[in-house]
C-alpha cells in the first residue's frame, strides 16, 4: 500500500461521485468495495465493484493451475471471469483418441459442442480452442456460470466459466 492508500476509482473532473459505498473482506486479507455512481444517467446509476488484495493490488489474480493433471488430463479457461472471447486450454498426459469438449449451463444443459474445433491432442501436448460465447445455434450467451467438460476416454476434467457483462 502507498502512504496515501490506494485509489479505487478516479472520476476527477467528470462531475461523477460514488454513493452508497460498502466494503467487505475478500477472505484473503484484502477487500471488495462496491459503490453506485451516475456515470450513466440514462439508468439512474450503476453499481460497481473492485477487489483489492492485501498487498494493495487491484483486480483478480490469474494463476495458471492445472487442476486435473493427476488424472492424466486437464482443462483451463482464461480469462476467467470473461467479458468476451474465451480460450480453453486442454491437455492429456497419455495419448487417447476418444476426446470431446463441451460447454454446459448451470442447469447441466449442453450449450455448445466444441468437438469440431478440437486440435489433435498428442501425448504431453497442450492445445487451445477459442470460444466466442455462443451456443450451437450462434446465439450469444448471457452473463452467468457455465462449465467446460473435457473428456478423454474414461477420464474427464471440468472447469467453471464465469461470464460477466
């Protein structure tokens, strides 16, 4: 932290001011701050949020963690949360031919079959496929929680995707 603290949002000179500020812990020594301001007067204000870590950094820390490597396969999503296009990185330790990649909504419904976009995933190789946040019919998906499932033979890895607007 600096001696004067950390600036969360600068609207100096814009004639905008934050109202109804709230602060809660992020559970890791940092905080999450929310406020409302009128930078978009057409809708009577928006609510904003900003995370600040214990060391004074803002935002979400993205760590490259392969969570399922012990099973022989892994899947990662980035950026996550996402505002736009999403990259899905998948890999497997052992060579397998029966592989699939699917996107599901929070209710477990199949939203997108990405099998046609899969590159051949060879032994100890990492491949990446890009997803444009559309379903199988080309419709843009709304903000929400989705899941990507990578299957290789009898093994599977699942990762949560958070889409925000």
